[in-house]
C-alpha cells in the first residue's frame, strides 16, 4: 500500500434483530432534550416510530419532533432544524430513517451553535470549513431504516441548495460529526419500496467503485472492496426475489456501512466523479440519489476505462468472475462493465437521466453544477462532462 493515512471511527454500531433493545441504554449517556428527526411518516405506518418513542419515554427524555426531512435535504430545511435545536437547547439529535435523515441531523448538529451571523451553507458546503474547536457540536444518534449512504458510520453530510442548483457533500474531518451510535435492525428495511431498495443498493456499489477505481498499487483496500462488491451482488439478487430475506437484507445493510465508513479508502486517492455528476442531476431534478448515480455511472466509467484499464480488467475477473482467457486487457475490462450493466438492469436500476427528468437543454447547466474531482484515473474536461451527461440521456 502506498501513501500515509490514519484511521479512526468512533461510531458504536448495534446490529441485528434485537438491536432496538439497546436504545434505552444508549440514550442514557446524553442529556434530557432530544430532537427526533424523521422523514415523511413511513416510520409511523410500519411501527418503528412507536418503538423509538417508547424507548425515549423509558429513558426519561423530553422530545421535540423534527419531521418532514426530504430525500435531498435542503438549506431551508436545515435552517428550520437549526431553529428547533436552538429554541429547545437539545442535547442529542436522534435520526430515524435513511441517509438523508442522518445527513440532515449532522448538518443541524454542526450548525445549531454557530454565531447568528454565520451562514451554515456558506461555511460548510461552499467554503468547506470545519467546526471550530470550541463550537458545541450536538451529538447525533441514529436508527437506520433505509440502507445505502453509509451515513450511520461516517462524517459526511449532503445538502441541496435549489436556488444555486447545487447539491454538495461535505465529509467533515472533525470526529465529533460521526454519529455516536447507530442501531441497525435489517428487519426495519423490509417494507421499503423496491425502487428505494434498488437505489440504495446501487448507491452502495458506487461508493465502493468510487474508491476502488483509483491508484495502481497492490492495495489491501481493493481486496476488501472486491469482497464487498461480490457480497452485494449476491445479496441484491436474493433481496429483489424476496424483500423479506433476512440474510440478504442483513448483508446489504452491512455492506452499506463498510462501503463508506472510510475503511476501504485507506491508502487510496479515490475518485468520486460519478457522485459529482449524479449530484448535479439531483440538484436540478430532485431525483433519488442512487438512481442519479446509476444513470451516469456506465457512460463515465466507459470514458475513463482506457486510463485505468488494468484495474477495470481486475474488476471483471475478481468481482464478476469473467475469465481473462482469450481476451485482451481492454476486452476483459469492457466485459466487466458489461457485466455490471447487466446486473443493474436485472435488479431494476434507472439507466438514463431522462427518466429522472433531465433534458438535452439542461446539459450546460448540469455541467455548471458538476464539481471536477482529481483522484480518479482521468480528470474530466468540461466537454467530457457534457459528453458523459449526453450519453446518459
């Protein structure tokens, strides 16, 4: 492995069918006032809300609800959450939901105690500043109900600004932004609609490939990534066939966590250009995050494949089981991407941004909203960004 790195992850994970039984004990470590964050109300229909509220009551907490977190949490919603946190002097933010809820909770956590004249969007998602050492960052806990983002065990937070047409993720360097604990019961994902499940599955896959398709050294992180991808492909097929297959859903949940808790990034430069392209689409269409990634991934990877052909060939053999016999390196690499495309279609990924609401006349604006990353095998020019987006239509 090349490069230097440090690895520290302070999040405590509680995993399995009995995980919720630990929530009361986890809550005991924090103050009385809890901001309960959740989305559109599905947790009330499936019974998870009642379990969480019961735990909060048993722990003697005073609860203020912060509902209505949207799939792509906005600057406006962030400001609303900040007001709730300040007015109620909350001691813990408990996010019950998927990555959007947890991302939003982290954003509120780092923003609530900023000086009144400091704009969180500008500070954290434009200037990419870190919280000051003396800033009171509110602790965050989570109960995970949708998998994909890995937000339950990382320090990233994605916020959308519709006015500027920007959807930006800030991976904070400050360990205080990591959730303190995460409750993971795979059964909580059973009632998720197939579209959302598949979006989460591809989000997981792309988190891994964003890190995998970088570097040329023999890196242990790549071997870990290959194992995660093989597990994800197997489990995804089983979960699509039977959404209540506990083994499959548990493996998907565990893959999601390890795909983006920085472990497989160790020693890697990492790419993240697919995310920049997908987030630009999401900022303009409000489409589901994982599907925006699915729609742009293959055109991007086919464009950059010649610059990292050896890794793409390895991907074909070690992830998809394609024999190199009788193939050139380029043919093997291409076959690997073909295999990924076949799997994406099999499980039901969206394969074009036009299905998500993007149009030809939006391409220039989409390009303007796409950040250019430096860590992959090729740094895109503006013309190449437009070419990838056009090929994604």
